[in-house]
C-alpha cells in the first residue's frame, strides 16, 4: 500500500491525518458489497472416515490450524486484489501486497528470534543465533531513537556512546552530512501564539533543541504524556482543570483527552479485577486436592497444557511420577501417565479374560510369599531383575517403535503387552 509518514495527534483525532484518510480509502475499496469467502479448504479433505477416527487429538488440532492458515492466505490474496489499483486520497492509485509466505522467507530463524526476545538476559546466550540477534539489537540501541510513535535512524549516533562503529565509518548511505552526526527530524511543536486554535509550528520553524538541549522524542506527543501523567496519578477524568491545562499545553481537544483518560481508567479497573480473580483462583487451587479434579476429562479436552504448575504437581506427587524441573516436562509426564492408564483400562474392558489373568497373577504372588526367607530373597531378586528387564525392554521398544513409526507397546505388571492406539501415540 502507499507509504505514509505519519504522526498521530491523539486517539480519535484523525481528521488531519493523511494516513487515516488512506485507511478510509482502503475500506471503501474493500467493502464493495461482495462477501468474502473463507472456507477455501477443509481440515479433512481427501481423508476417509476411518482415517479421521484414527487421528489423535493433537493431529486434529494441527490439521485445523494448517487449514486455518491456508484459508487466511487465500482470503488475504482476495483482499489484495480488491484494494490494488483503487483510488487513494491524493488522486493516485493504491498498490496492495501480500506478505511473503514463511516457506519463501530468506530468514528461517523466526522462532529463535521470538525465543530470544522472550528469554531473560542470562538465557539469551543459550538461544541459537544469539550472536547475530545481539548484534542487531545492539545496533538498534546505539543508532535509533524511538518514541511512542517515532523511530529514526541517525548515522554516527554511536559517537554519543563514546564509540564509532565500522558500519558508520564504511557506509556511504545517508552521507548528506559528511562525517557529522545526522540531525533529527523536527518533531511537531505547538504554536501557542494561535491559541485557542490548535496548530503546530511550520516545519522550517520547528526546533530540534531547546536552550541547547536536544528535545526528547515524545516531548509533545499527547498520548505518551497523558499515559505518563495517568500512571503517576497526576490526572483523572474527574479533574477538569488538569485536563484543560493538558489540552492547551499539548494542543489536543479537551474531550479527546478526557476520552483517553476514561479508556485508561477502564483498563486499570479491568487489571485490578483480574488480579483479584487470580488471587481468589490461586486460593481455591490451594484448597483443592488430587481427588477434586477430573483428570481424564481435562486430558481429553486438551486442558492439561493450561493447568498451573501447582495443579500439575498435585497429580505428579499423588502418582509419584518423579521430579521435573520445567512446566513442559510436567505437562508431558502427566499426559503420558493419564494416556497409559486409559490404554490399559480400554484393553482390559475389551478382554473378558483379563480378570482371570489378574487373579492368577495375584494367587501366584501369594504362593511365592509363603516360601522361606532364602527362597523369598531369591525370588525377590529374581522378580526385581525381571521387573527391571521389563522396564528396559519396554523403554527400548517404545523408543525404537516411535523412531521407526511402529506402534508403541505398554507392558503391564503381569508382563502383558498392550499396543497403544494411534490417538495416544503423541504421548509416548
């Protein structure tokens, strides 16, 4: 679409903003009376009913997500066709584009960049590509001024930090000012002589510094300053005098400023309510025990991932699953344990001879317990080695099965092997 350099005066005050008029032109081109089709693709296309039933819940979610993305790309292209070559406010024509598909991106490290941004300072160096990411972020910090709605690259700004980087030395771009620091773009400054009419100074008269001190990026940006005053408790929607002073200083209509204050007050109230609700929720969770949760229902409705660590610990401690450091490890352990129980229960329910097998196993155990101390020790050692062998065999067969695509197998205490249904494969 047509590029616009824009500086918003305030939320809701868009009459003098060329970018907002461009958005209006886009809306006119898009809303032409025709409906937008969404369902270009279906999740289970070219699949039989039997194949769909064999899918695990995770596979179903994956197919639905992939279909949603394919439909979104198709709709985006239709929107592009509607907007492209439509008239713009300046009398020209709009040019619309669709973002390149991720499969065609030159850079493939988006997931690592996201992980880098979300990691703590100590964990950033463990993210693949952290050297490249650090270089980019350090360059941004030393060369780019940023504000609420302002961002400008200034060549040689690194000198202000007591150093001069190789990029500024060797780059020929933005070399209009020779070896001197590039001056900042003059940001809007109020023309108080025209009050009560709201006007900014003309570009040629707009200062970049006041009394020899360079202006801050957001020194007269209304929204930024209003948020700052509100966070410090120096302005509210009921304080008309403060709103009047703010309106004249930052030349923004009084009602627009008041509306934004009301908006911030609503957000603050919502945050406080959520805080109270979360505190009550944590108290309720602390009072509940393992028996108070329907673990199978939460498992089958894909709610295990959403549980807090404290709730996951209730299951892990009750089932004695061991120690896990991270939440994702606890989630996987709980899912695997529940899935194992469901597999065994389903198999036992389908086989009428299971009760006989279990009774025989129990009677054999009782008979073994009547043997003398020497035989008992021997049998315990033998049983222990058998149990360990079973565990090793089960672990090895499960891992190899998963790697080779063969159905995993669960070995019960009675040495019975049960094949895991396909819908549970993701948990083994």
